[in-house]
C-alpha cells in the first residue's frame, strides 16, 4: 500500500523547485495535494505535471504572507477532500544579495513576510483542523543558512533561523497530540533560487561541502516525505539536515 493513500497535503511554493519536487513525491505515494503558489504561470504548469503523474491536485494562487491565502487554502482543501494531514511550508525567497548595511528595513520586511510570517499564518490556520483529526504532520523548510549564517543574506538567514525557533515552539505546544512539527535545513540544492546568488557564492558553498556537490531536489523531497509519514512519530521540533554534511550540528 502507498504511504500517503487517503492523505491530503498542502504544499506552499509548489510551482517549481523543492516545493514541486515535494508535491510530486507525496503525490506519487498517493497523497492529494493543494498547490499554493504566487506565480500563476508555474502554478498552472505544476498542476499539469501533477495531474500527468496521476495526482489529484488543487490550486490556490496567492502570497503566503497574506493571511487570506492560508484561509483560502484551508477552506478549499477541506471543501474538496474533507481533511488536511500534511502541511509543507516551503515557499521562501532569498532576498537581496548585499551586505547588511546596504539592505533596507523594507527588504527585511519583504523577506520576513514570505519566510516567517507565511509559515506562522499557515500553521495557525491548519493546526485547528489537524487538532480535530488528532493527526497531522507539518514540515517547515528552513535552511543551512539559519544555522551557519550566510554572508550577503542576513534577512534570509535570520528569518530561516526564526523558522527553527517557531518550529520548536509549536512542536512543544502540540507534543501531546497526534501532530508532529519538524523542519529541514537544506544546503545548496539545484533550483531557480540559485539564480539569485552570485556564482561565487554558490561556488564557495559547494567548496565547503564535505561531499563537494550541490544537492538534488529528490534528496530533500525524500526526507520531507518521511517527516510527512506516520512513521515519523517520535521526532518533534527537530531540525533535519539535508546539506551533504555541511552543517556541523
Ligand atoms: N535551493 C536551495 O539551495 C535551498 C537551500 C536551503 C533552503 N531552501 C529553501 O527551500 C524553499 C524552496 O526553495 P527553492 O530552491 O525551491 O526556490 P524556488 O525559487 O525554485 O521556488 C520557490 C517557490 O516559492 C514560490 N514563492 C515565493 N514566494 C512566495 C510567496 N510569498 N507565496 C507563495 N509562493 C511563493 C515561488 O514562486 C517558487 O515557485 C525555500 O524556502 C528556500 O529558502 C532552498
């Protein structure tokens, strides 16, 4: 039997990259998936890719930083399939590549809206449904940059570190329920987000990696799929590294 038969997932930022790979992986094992995406072009394409692989998919177009997007995702998913078992808070942006003193408060707010406010909003609106079911798996996508810092990307690193603190707090709050909340910290993975970094930045990170290579989307998706499964029962508020051994803790 497939691991996610009968399960219903919401994946944010699933138009491309890691989010799409995660949606495809969950779908390939039987999950029905609501794709939440700000970009209508990639959103439509993702829906087509999921449907082509035989995955039932719903689509919510919107910015995860707007509370209405989470409300619509929850309402439409419950209307369509009656439950929400898995939430993957994947949508994220890297922000301006510049030293902190050349960044602005407006830029910090912009990165925060997607990377942390979006995670908070989706969790707060999905958890009541999961509590009713007394079952749920939430996976927040943080970054190795949260643990190590990332020069020229202080708003990104800081908001991703916030995702870890948030994950640990809500996991503790839910520990005596059937809901588990964990996060992953990918290193460098080959997606479009890398186009926002300079080749020098990418090279520097690859050089630091013990494996000497970037990660692949499927490698992160495999970890997320386990965290989204019933088998992940005694891990909660934990940070799962997918960085080729780059982060040392
Ligand atoms: N690729 C990496 O090297 C890497 C490393 C560590 C962490 N991450 C994290 O993984 C997640 C996915 O990154 P990716 O590499 O697939 O990036 P990506 O840019 O390829 O994909 C991100 C997706 O999220 C969508 N999105 C962005 N802002 C949104 C918003 N406000 N509302 C809804 N959708 C939004 C984008 O349109 C895009 O489809 C991000 O949170 C990122 O920070 C990526």
